DNA sequence: CGCCGACTTGACACCAATCAAGATAAGTGG
DNA sequence: CCACTTATCTTGATTGGTGTCAAGTCGGCG
């Protein structure tokens, strides 16, 4: 019997039909990532094959690792988590993705990752076969795609660095700094960061135990770098302090003697 | 003053002119990765812009992070290490690459990684600008490129899983299994693995200390899974034991009760 | 109000980084 | 060819960080 470890997955309930789909041209055509930098004709080609999906709440699975892959997705609004399960059932979150990001590239016809909504979500769905056909006609679009995947690769490598050489405390600092960049989560006025990500997901993303995440937050608070209002609602007190953290060595190398 | 930590780089000497370059068409045209699955015309286009580089020994830098990127490379023979340095000087090796692999994709015009030969090496070099021009004419070639980068992304994600949830001991097992796949390193007859990778590099790849690598080897030996002949020369005694290791949970979950 | 899930805190054992030294192998020059 | 130096690898002792187990608190929703 395969028993999932308690940490292996966030407990989410019913996979409800809380999803609405509609063709692309019904929605406002504000720029949203994938169609940026494309010619009007390319944009139109994409619209023709796109479906818009609305996920009304977090916790819904978009697709799972091992499934046959027929679609590519682009995020319009909301956040998803890209994860993969080890043989022992342990979950690792590879990345959180935000508006403008692309996911769902198949490997030999199947998805290798699981993707789930972490909050209400709107995404575009493109049939992979038809997208490939278009790419064969529109090299510029394809080059655009290449650049995007290359960017994801860089991002993955950044994560490798963090997991390979940073302490749990530093990993949290890195994570916070990553999300401070997005205005949809960080309010510069109030210095308040509003995360839709719970401790389960955060732990599986940073590769540490949930309790350790809590302790890292406690330490941030104790050292005056941040303050928890509610879970998922953090006031940033010392951004430079966080930046110093991510540069320090893993151990007591808090010193960094540079004028 | 920025002082590199002792672990930050493998001590290598002179960056000698021990490199030889020649046009592609001089060499034997045996298949070597990049030109697989391409039409003869596409292959010819690639040959026209390719240069062959021979590195006579390991330890030579091919390019460094931050440099302007003008070329893409493909490995014909030998192994390279792809690495990146953290702000504190600590080196992380993202991947080792082998014949058929591609590297050197720029991010906004510069290289983000450092790539060095770990042993004598022969690679093909393609001017990025001209390759892009060809890709615009040959969508099939470009799709091929996309698939390759996507594959690298999967590989990076595999590494994220390892660094995120495996113990040092398991990481070593994973590493060994990875190289057991390549006939150029693993002799199935004698069960003997011949690695060109030293402990420095291995530690920086697995995200652990050099001493810990040595201890992990000692433990493999003690538990009868492998035996060191010389460093870099390991006899594999129990491949299935290694496979079980990579599946186990991080802690004392050695048991896996499945019939 | 009371249950339940999400989060936090404490105690403790253990793994792995660090510091320090020894052992082995590989060059180097006489 | 041997003595010497140097790089690489291994082993030991110690300490701190982090996973695990176990309560305990907080907040939301029935």
C-alpha cells in the first residue's frame, strides 16, 4: 500500500466543477504575457485557438503528472503551483507561477508535473498540436516560446542554488524577496505582503519542514526584519536586512566587510 | 576585499592556449546530437557556421557568467560542468553535460553560467546570431531546439527534487545512478565506474561539503553497495541497493513493504 | 459554542558543516 | 630514482541546525 506522508500534499477537498470555460475573444484584450511582442496576426492566430478557463477557488488541479498532454497554458490572473511527487510520495514544489507565465510543456507526450491553482485563477488554454502548427508558420512566435522556456530554466537554476547552499532561514528570505517584486502581492505603501501561499506549500517549495518555516518566521520577527499580522500577511520591516541575508554564507558569516 | 571561500572553486592553473579550432567539415560527420533528426539541408546549414574546438585537458574555462554571449555550443566528446557563483563566492554546479548536450543559451545577451571542461573535450561552436537566422528559416530546427531546452528544464527540476528532499547519502546514490547510464563511464562487464569528476566538483554539485562526500563514499563501502578502487574509480556492487536508496524517505524509512 | 484545520512553539535526537589533522596520491627537481 | 612539496582525499571530534514527535494556540465555519 502506498501511504502518503503527511507532508506530501496539501489537504484539498472536492475537485469541483468550479471551472468556467469560454472562447478567448469574449474577454478584454489587455496584454497578458504570451501575446506580448507579437504581431497582430500572430496574436489573432493565438486567439483563435485559445480557451479561457476560470478557476473560482484555490486547490483545484489543472493537470497531474503522468497524464497525456494536450494543452499548453498561460496565466492571466492568479497563482499556480508546479509540483512533482517523489517515489516515496513526498511532494516538491518546483515553482509558483504568476500572470504572464507559461506552463504545461509536455515531455514525450505526457505532463511531468502537477499544476494546481493556489487561489482563484484565470488562464488561457492552447491545444498543443495546433500551437505547434502555428509555430511552424510563425518562427518569431516560436523563438518567443524558446526564450520563455529558457527563462524558466534560469529560474529553476536559481532554485537549485538556493536549495544547494542556503540555510532554511535564508531560503525564506529569498522567497519573500521574490514576491516583493510583484505589486499584486506587495503593497509598497504599507510594506505589507499578502501571500496566497500556505505553510504546507511554502515548506514543500523551500524543501524544509513546516515547523521550520514557522520557526524561520519567528526568527524574522525576533530580529526585526518582518512581522506577521496573520499567516500569509506579513509586514516587511527591513528589506535591506533580507537582502543581506541572501548574500551571507550558510553559517555564522553574518559579517560582510565591504565599505 | 572579496575572498573566495576554499570551496568556491576547484584550483586549476594556467588558462593555457591548449585549445585547437577548425571548421566543421574537416571532421568525421558521425551523428553527435544536435544534427540528429534534422534534414540534410538543415545539417548542412549548421555545418556551414560551426567551428570545432578541442580542449586538450580539463580545467579550462569555455566561458564565464556575465560575459557577452555570442555562441552556442554542443558537446561532441567529453564532459563539462555548468556552474554559477553566489554573491558570497560559493560555487554551485548546476549540471554536468555529456556528448549530445547543448549549452550557452544567453539571457539578455550575456551568459548566466560558467562552463568549464572537466576533462579533454571536443565541442562545436555556433554563432548565436547566425543560428537564430537559420532557425527563422527552419522551424523544424527551432522546434528541435525548444525540445532540448525543455529537456534541460526537466533535468534541472530533477535536481531541485534531489536537493530539496534527499539526504547527503541519497544524493550520492542518485549521482552514481545518473552516470551508470553512460557507457563511456560505466563498464557493465566489470561493474566499474570511471568518473572524471573530483570531490570538489561533486560536493558543489550535490550541495554538500567535501568531507561529507568522502563519508558518504565510506558508508556506501561499509554497507556493501560500492567499493572505491581509486578516487574517481568505483566498483558498483549493488545497483538495486542504490535504487532503493533513491526511493527511500529522507530518514530511517529504509523499509518499503511492497511485494 | 465547539469542532477542525492551519499555524505555532517546545523538547530532543540526529545529521551534516566545520575545524583540525592525518593519509594517500601526484608532481617536481635534484 | 628518491626526497621533497603539493594537491586531493579521508577520518576524527565537536557544535549547531533542522527534522521529528508532541502539545498547544489561533481563527473560521458549521
